[in-house]
């Protein structure tokens, strides 16, 4: 067991509804195209596959996909969408769980690397990706850039969503590189709000490159989004690709 916080049954059951915008064909199209190109004729392994928001449509597009997922509840929701023979999922942590075979692509999306709350565990995640890759295979990570430029002296919180049904903000421990995401979500139309929070260890792109080097992977590409826009100092997230030497 890693330091990742487990998704509960209640959270897993409402996850797809709350992330429906990111699950649309329009939103997923660039992601699936990016991953399909890198997978080529090989197999793909998704770390922290969750309810299959990306993995299920990628499999349906023709790419053989296997998943690793820490939460049995999230995996159970995925299993309602697709059977085990079509998309096998191993329940376990993405830093140490090993599945059979080699893959041309291992990928980790939607900031989920930060669920590992120590640097050592994040390094082990890179090592686990390298362990599963065939020579020449790629590891892809989608991760936000820590928004520390929004923190003036004395301030510890940064809002990331202020909308009618949701208020979200992050608080930061700058010494330990830990942020806590706080969510106040309108629950129904009676005016009640549900409060949730989760801890994450943020990391800079350069730190990830060092983790990749430790794992024996080489940097290949870094872009600002799935459409391939250039990554700049003003980018709020990055899609990074590292390659296992042939």
C-alpha cells in the first residue's frame, strides 16, 4: 500500500457524473489520438485507470489496454462498462504492482501522479513504468504545473474553480511540497454543499525528468496539452513523454 488516499465507494459512484465534461468525445478526442499514436501496434498500460474515463474508449478504439487501479470501488465502476477479458485490471498501487507482459505505452493522466505523497513513491512509479515498457516504449504523464506564482507572501490558498455548483481551492505546504485540494460541491438543488478534500504531492517538470533518468528513461517530448501546443513558462499543465532506450 502506498500513501495514496483511497477512493471510497460513494466517491467512485459519483465520479463519472462529476467528470462528465471531461468524458465527452470532444474533450477526449485529442487525448485518445495522442495515446493511440504512441501505442502504435502495441499494448497500453494505464496507471490509476479509475472508472475507465480514458482506458475504456482507448480500448474501444482498437488499442489493447490493461489497467492498474488502487481503489476496488473505482475498478468496480469500470467493470460495469467493459469485461475483464477485454480490459483486464489489476487492483494495486501504481508504484509497485506488476502485470504480465511488455507494453509500448504506459500512461498516467489527470494529475494522478500527485496521489503518491512522497518523492520516493513517485520515483518508484517511474521505475514501475520502465519495468513494463518494451525497448523503445514510452511513458506519458499529464500533470499540472504548480501554481505557486499565484501565491503572494503570506497567502497559502489558490482558487482553481469558482462556479455555480462548485468552489475549489488548493492550500500549499511549500516545505513538504504537499497541496490539499478543497472542494465545496452543490449537492442537488436544495442549497446544500458537500465538502471534500484530498492531499497531493506536487512536482515540477524538471523534477520529473530526474525521476525518469533514475528509472532509465530519456525525455522525448513535452507539450502544453493533448493538442500538442508548445509548453511555455505560462503553461498551466504539461503532457510529458519519456522513452525507454531501444
